[in-house]
């Protein structure tokens, strides 16, 4: 469903017209496009409340699933359908992703802020991108050198008498 977009200045000039668009928007949203900044989305109270309730319910479903071995297994099997890039991970890594996803979703639901969940998904997706590129993977996983090089004794710094004052 496409979100209706209007210029931010239209809200200033014709607020009633923009609010009528919000009232009639099928998804309860109107995007205010700003010329000099990030766009802002107006959301009706009903839509915001429905989103919050849905997100809380989904996080509870995920949490309930991971409390049983069968639920974890089913969720692990289902997640690649949602995030196909999970196929680049080993099964134990997919399980780790699912646990982190569920814990973060539950915490986000309690705060009504899902930005951290987006960050978790983005971090795992970026890791999958590295796994998917053998050349990049080789570069990023090569040793950096001797992890404990002995560079000899550290000289005692000279003290400048002017610094004592």
C-alpha cells in the first residue's frame, strides 16, 4: 500500500486539506516531504495504536515460540523465508540471530521504539553480505599480524621542568 506524499509546505499552507488526506489515507499515513531535510510521516492515532498493539503481539508470539525447543526450531526454519540472506550463515548462527531478534523485538515493544530492531537486522544483513563475497571475506578474516609483538622496552618519558608549575 502506497503512502500519500505531500510537500511539507502544503501542511503549513493548507493544514485542513493535508489532515483530510490523512483521514482518508488507506494506510492511515501521509508522508511530508521536506526539501531540506528528512521526510516526516504523519500517522493517525488509530493507525499508531494498531501498529503498537500488533508489534507487541508479534514480539510476544516470538518470545513464546523461543521458550520451547520446537518453537525455536520452527522459528529458525521460518526466518530464512523472511530474510533469505540467512542462508549464508551456519545453523548455530541463524539460531543466534533468532534469539537476538526476538530479545530485541521484545525490548523494543516494551519501549514502543523499533529502531534498535532495524539496527540488529541491518548488522546481520551486512555480515551476510561479507559472507556472500569470498574475496571480501578473505580480506576481512586474514590475520592482522603478530597479535603480541614484542617491540622492546618502553622508554621512560622525559619530564620537562616547566610542566611542574
